[in-house]
């Protein structure tokens, strides 16, 4: 006879931890996450560069200064994209590019949530 692993006992009042974001969801493959993170970084870099264009300098900038500022903007965008959820653009991008079958949150959460909803509505299972 084979050994069957017993599932943990879950009570209806027990709080279930649902993945809060697609970026943290283990069912979303890493290549999707990497693409979303890169796109967010590019957007932040573009935004910083456009913001720097609005600052007017009294003296013209040398090629070295322009290069340094572009490196600085790139590093800033890298840091902003890596902080927790960045500016939130990763989630929006993942919502668009990840197929629906990979967005599925844990089945345990869905099953218990459906049971709770049916019990509240008074339906017999």
C-alpha cells in the first residue's frame, strides 16, 4: 500500500495567505518576471531622462557630463525598479503578458474561498 501524505487540517475560520502579487506568485515563470522588471526599469529611465531635460543649466554640458548623467539615471532606474514593488508597473505588465492559466493562485485558497461563499449563501454541497 502506498503512503498518502495527509493534508493539513484547515478550518473555515483560518486565514489563508493568498499571494498578494503576480510578481511574488511562484506559478509565474521567471522569464515573465524578468521581462516585466526590465520594462519597468526602461520606463523609469526614460522618465528620469525626460525630467532632466526640463532642468535648464546656465552653462552648456560637456559630453562627459551628459554621459555621467545618463549613467546616473540608469543606476537610479535600476534601484527604483528593484525596491519592493518598484513603481507598480511590473504588476500591470505581468497582468497583461502572463497567460490566465499561470495567474491561478493557490488551489487551496480558491477551494476554501468557494466553500465559504457557498456556505454563506446557504447552498448544500
